[in-house]
């Protein structure tokens, strides 16, 4: 346990005087301030370089302004042309839709017409077969009648 009358300052290992120690601290502080000043100086130099680059870029923008204006004009004209093309494509799509509907209707009519023709051909063949059979029967009966008469 420590007593109140113990002198703690006697236990310090630094043999320099108080003034020397204070001046050493000031020197260390001064050195650190010099480092900070150097860093600010470097930052300022970099900032100046960056500012000069920005100035050059801004100067170039004035040089390229007519180019950009022409580019914007071309882009606007292209957008108008694309709008006109879009309208024409929509009209073509509508026409194609109408053609598809008409084609489907035509196919349906054609299939119905085919069915009617096939049915009529079937009836014609059936009639032809019936007629041919009737003719054979008539020939057989005629031959029988002729043989009886002779």
C-alpha cells in the first residue's frame, strides 16, 4: 500500500530536466505537424493536378458540343423513323392477321367442298355399280328369255 507522503515523481526513469522533456515533446509535436503539413501539401498538389485535368476535360466539352448536338439530332430523327416503322409494322401485322383469318376460312370451305365432292363421287360410283348390277341381271334374264323362245 502506498503512503501519502511517498514521492512518485522520484521513480521516473527519465533523467532529463522538466524543461528538456517539455521541449522534447514540443519537438515531437512539431515533427508530427510537419508530417501533416507535408501530407496536406501532397494532397493540395494532387488536387491542383486533378483540377487542371477537369479544366482540360471541360475545354474538350466545348470542342465536342457541336458533335453532341449533331448526335442528338440524329438520335431524335432515328427515333421518329423507328416510330414510323413501328406503325407500318403494326399495319402489316393487322393485314397478316386478316389474311390468316381469310385463309382459315378458305381452308374450312375447301374441306367442306371436298367432303361434298367425295360424297357425290361415292353416290355416283354407287349408282354406277347398281346400274352395272342391274344390267347384268337384265342380261341374264334376257338370255333366259331368249333361250326359252328358241
